[in-house]
C-alpha cells in the first residue's frame, strides 16, 4: 500500500451519487458477502452508511474496503462469477462500477494499482445503459489533478492511464469533452518520453518479442494482472480499432493509430 496523500480530498461526487440510485439491496448483499461471507453483516452496514451519507469516508476501512476490492475483480465475461454473486450482468456491472468509484476516492487502499479500478470502472460505465460517461470523465480528470506536478513513476503512469480511460469514454460517448486527435498523440508521446527511447524501440513496440505480452505491455507498471489487460484490450478493439463514424476524420485516424500500437 503506497503512502502518498491525495492533495485534493474533494472528489467529484456526481458519479457515485448516480450509481447509488441503482445500488439496491440485492447489490448491497452481494458485495457484503463477496469475501466468502466473512463479516458480511459488518460490511453490509458499512456499505449502507456510504449509501446514506454524502461522501465516501477517508480513509476507507476494512469494512467495506475489502469487499470493494474483491468486487473490483468481477468480470462480466465470467458467468460463473455472476452465479456466485447472484447478480445478473447488469447489476454486477453496477456493483463493480460502484466499488471501483469508491476505491478511487482513496486509491491507496487494497491490492492492485489504480489502473485496475480505472479500467474496470470505465468498462462497466460503457456497458451500462445509464448516463454515467460524463461523471466518470470528471472522476478521471480529478485523479489526474491529484497527480499534477508529481514526478514519481506511479503518478506518471496513473496520469497516463486516466487519459487513456478518458479517450475510451470519448470514443464510446461523443459528449465527453476531449479531442481525440489531440489527446491520443499527446498520450503516445508521453508514453514514449517516459521510457528510454532505445528500449522502447527494441521492446515496447516490437510485438514479435516473445516477452512482449508478459512484461513489455504498453503502460507496463500499471498492472501485472492479465485480466486487467484483457479488459483494456477488448475496449481498445471495440472503440479504437473501428471507431465510430461520427468522430471526426482526424479523431478516427488517431484511434486507429493507438489501436495499432497497443494491440
């Protein structure tokens, strides 16, 4: 668990406020019982307090931080997980989005880097048939603001990851306020500048390298979990490889360029 402070504790509340409206007692029960049922009553009470109060407490305690971290790993593509949780895919995505959003108000909590919560949050938001794209965009922008001016490796990776997620949201929802023809080339430059140029040319962009998939992925360092990258790659294929025709020609070209690099 990293020990830096988030400089701005006043996270934008709209995303979590909107998600709260969809978190019913079935979802609360499934989240509370996600740790094999251990301490389920305590977790359930803690989740209910978050639903009743205006803000997520800081720092997030074990109750309900532990089930939030576990539910973060739910994958809509895994039907067995839905059978375990007792939730249909729609409710499971609401649960995962809610847990990820709460964790990102205090990203130092629990296992996995913020990338794992960010990419899962965006994946759920894109799949849900509710207007969460703009509030999610604002949450990601806040995360970037919290890292502004920091030169450590983690902050740089998290800033780039938030930007990648914002670009994915824009590709899925045209109302998000970012020009992909500007944001994507800037993101590519940031990634290249962050690495040694020679190493980047030899390894990062060389998909024929046998270790590429294991440890030379784009944005390496953000996550070492294949499931996180599989979700990211699926979104890139879906949104960047064949971008919406309603995007500008320049934005479509930038999407395809980034898809070529990442995939």
